[in-house]
C-alpha cells in the first residue's frame, strides 16, 4: 500500500499539536515509552526533527546524540512555542515527503506516529493509530524484519501479530518477552536482535489500542 507521506505527517503534526496545547496537559508528565523524556521532550524532539530537516542538519540522524540535541535545544521553550516553530518548519518537510524523493525520509512518518501513540499512553488514553498509516507501516516493518533476518544469516521465519503490534514492537515499545509470545514458526530467541529497530522496552507499557 502507498500513502501520501507528507499528508500523513501533516495530519499527525496537527493532531499532536492540538492534543498537547490543551489547558489540562502537564508538559512535565513522564512518557514511559521514551524513558527519561517528558511530554515537553517529545515535542522538542518532533519540532527539532522538522527544524533539522529544513536546515539540512541531518548528521547523526536518527542517532541518540542527534535526538538529544533536539531535546536540549528546545528545553528553554514552552510547548506552545515549540508547536509554533513546528508549524513553520513542518510544511517544508511535508512537501519533501510528498515528493517522489520522499520515501527516503519515510522514517519521519514512522517517528511522528510512534510518538503520538507514546503521548496518548502517557496521558492515560487509549492508543489511537490511523488505520491507513498502519496499513502502510506494518508491511514495511515486516519486510524490514525479513531483510534483517537475511542479513543476520538466519533462516526465514514467520511471525503472527497484528499490524498494531508490529508497529509498536519493532520500534521498541514491547519487551523481548512480549515479542517472544507472538506466534513464531521457530524459536524466537535467535531472531530478537534482528527484530527490534530501536532496542526493546525494559518493562511492559500496558497500552490498550483504541
């Protein structure tokens, strides 16, 4: 399935912007899915990604130092100010994502939906992920895992899990035990290092999909 990546990113940006600028949102609330980060940190990162993309500051992306710099850079701004900055820099990234070359930056679309789910979880809400996004993301994540299995020199393996689980698990929101509990056609242990893109969760998040 194909989607307009720029439109998917813009819609995610607008949903998050509306969510975190409500009066009852505490920006210092811890986000369990990203240990050490608050709601403010997540917005500083997301706004920082768009800013870095617009200025060509992509050295080290998407590594920890690159993302930590975004959080540090946004530390002195309010959430509202970060959202305003994101509103300015986001459209340039969205335009690129909607272009024929946009697939090269598709990780940004995965990232924004991941953190939208993270923030919903932090706020104690059911985790809502657009069905159209999942229909695009899950096959891409399954294919990426198959490629990682080949690269690791392991035999092909079948893993049965929902699109939602593929999305949250491969991007580090599930523990090794939770992933091992999916239906595997072989012992999952040798495959776990290839399964997780950004590491694995230390403890279950207990999230409930909407």
